[in-house]
């Protein structure tokens, strides 16, 4: 008899996981899905790319490192991990301070959308490709992201909300990115995701009184998945040295600056959430940028100078401009919006023109999670 898994944590196929999640979203929350549907500069997007170009990648130049990574992913160390168990303490949603509840739900929805965005992109690559190395990698990554999204949705369901992932797949707008931009953006989001999860996990290990929700206990194994995904993208980029040379270094700088500043602005929109965690968002940002920069040295020839005197003040200006922009938009003030947009662009230019730090990229790319 074929016993079908009943939890996304046990599923190894992203398609199946999605079907199960859809059948489970009994309480389909319209507002949660609406939040996930939003497309602004700051919200997670869905991506599509030139799948044929991706399919044509030849990994034979990095074969040894590649096979090791794939073998580790095939061994599936996190199978069954993303499931509530006795460590899942009761969550008092009704007793939660309203602002914290709002920001935390917003955090969960946006994390779920980001995880799911990875799942959709990876699943599509797996479906469209013929290259065995590539389709195998993308199937494994889609498996992980489906579990992550499913687990966050489990947590949301307890609060009476759930993101309708099937609806999102069909209705959310897809942004086209050339494969090289997918590498830079996705590689960075995997590595920064690792740095974010591990920084929160280690902080809460030392300050358990701030762990206001059980999901944080799952972050350590979670971030190891993201770490492996980042490793895979580093190897993909290594197959073509042009990707990290010449003019492309400017693109790398652009993506580093955009990803770091977006994270800064987005996190500063959740003051109650960070206060409950006992985390100063400025400290957290600096910590995450430092870790991410250290990791990305494995493949990117530059890192951002986050200790430069122009860095922090312009992040703050950008954050302020974004807050003003949201306010002006809500009040329908056209010139207020325009002014705030102008200030945001100006701050971004001040950030991106900070001279980057250069270094020599190591011959062997492979890293192990060490934070
Ligand atoms: Fe993930
Ligand atoms: Fe990932």
C-alpha cells in the first residue's frame, strides 16, 4: 500500500507539498493572501527567467564540489524537521500585544512569501530543464522551500490566517530577471537568509526569555538549508568566471547595496517585533551584513564597506524617506510622494558610490555553516 505523507515536512516533492497545503488551507485568509500579493520595492517578489540558458550550464568544471553538495542535499538531513512537536509551546495569540501581533504576522507572511517565491522559481526550473545536474539541484531546493513555506503557514494558521499558496502561484505578478541577475539576487537572498536566521537563533539561545514564539527554535536547521542553497548558487556562478568579473562587478555591487538596504528599511518597519526579541535593529543589521559579507567573499570579489562614514547615515535617510513615502501615499499627497522618492534615490546613490572593498576570491568555493 502506498502511504501518502500527511505533513509537508515529510514530503520530498514540491508539487505534492503544494497540493497538501492547498487541501489544508481550510481557513483561507483573504487579507493574508492580499498582503502576500503586494508588489512593492520592499515586498518579496516572484521571479521567472530564461530557463533554457540555465539548463545549458555545464557543472563539470566544479564537479567535485558539486557532487559533495548534492550528496549532502540528497541525504536530506532535515526530512521531518519542519513539523510541530513537543517543543512547540502554546502560543497565546489573543494575549499578544496588538502591535507585536500585527508586526509578527506581517513578518511571517512576508517570510512565507519569500520562501514560497524560491519554491516556485526552483520548481519551474526543475520542470522545464533537461540537464540532469540542474534539474536535480532545483528539485532538491524546491523541496526545502516548500517545507519552509508550509511550516510558516502552519504557524500562521494557529493565528487564524493562512497564505493561499495556490492562488499566489497563479495570480501574483512574476518579475523577469536574466539568469545572471537570478544568480546574484538568489545567491544573496539565500546567504542573507542564513545570516538572519542564525543571528536570531544564537541571540535567543542566549536570551531565551525573548523567545516569544516557538518557531524560532527551528531556525538552526532551517538556516542550514538556506546555507546549502547559497552554496549551490556559488558553484553555478563559478562555472562561468565572467559572472564575477569586469562590468559584472558593478552589478554585484548594485545587488549587494539593494539587498542590504532593503533589509534595513524593512526591518525598521517592525519596531515592536524587534523589541520583543530584545534585538536592536541597527545592531542586527550590522551583524547580518558582517556575516553575509564574510560568506559572500567565497565568490564575489568585493564586499561593501559597511563601516564607511556614509553607510549608516544614508541607510537611516533611506529608511526615513520610505516611511515618509508610505505616509504621503496613504494621504494621497503627490508632491510629498515625489519628494520622498527623490530622497530615497539620493540616499541609494550615496550608498552605492561608497568605494567597495576588494579581495582575492579563494580557489575552493565550498564553505560550512560556522556561525
Ligand atoms: Fe527557505
Ligand atoms: Fe533557500
